C-alpha cells in the first residue's frame, strides 16, 4: 500500500507541475497599437470674426464601436491631428480616458458646430467622468494643451468634411 501511495503522490505532483508549466506563458504579448487614419479635415474658426484658427486632419467616430474605442491604445498623436465624434442627436455627453495613453483636450460642440464647453488636460488612463455639462452633438479630441494654445473660446465654431472612404 505504501508503494501505491508513493506512486499516486508522484503522479499527482507530476500532473500539477505539468499544469502549472502549461499555464505559464513564455511568449511576450505586444500591446495593442493603433495608427492614425486620416478620414477628413476639420477647420476651427473664431466665432466673432470667422478667422481660421487651425485646420486638423481627423479620424471620424460614428459607429458605436468607433465611439467607444476613440483614441484608445494610441501612443501619440501629431498636433495637427484629432478625432471627431459625431452623434445623431444633441444631449449631454460624458467621456473617460480608459485605455487612452495620451493626455487630451475634449472640445464639445452643439448642433450648430459651436463650442459649448471644454474638458482640458484629461489624464491618460483615468476613468473619471469628463462631462460636457451642456448638450452637445460633436466632440473633438486633440492633444492636451491645444485648446489653450489656440486660445479657443465658447462660441468659436468648426466645420468639417469627411473623405468618402470605405471603412
């Protein structure tokens, strides 16, 4: 009986060792990386003079998946790039920075494409709510500090055009 117990114990030990080694992953997994894909251009104008402030190359988020993913998994973005979120209706919006590696400014626009509010210098990876605090239909995400650098104000406006590309 002692021999049987020893063999059973050894078999159990070997089985556990095999399971733990099989679960160990020696392969390194590359982090998700998403590259910028220019889908249109967006121009910001001063609300009082119609002077062009800046033209941005933009990605456009319209589908539920695009809106939920946004700029997640990006390591950087050029200062002339951004992402425009286009919603079918005007209502209060709320964003967060889950899985977003770069600091951002969020600029909220109403149905007339006028700036109604800002959330500046949103911290990477932070899941704190970033609300519009007023109804908005469009949201533009730019690198953190761009709203201040361009001296943007509530009432400034934007217009954009989308390239006719297959997604």
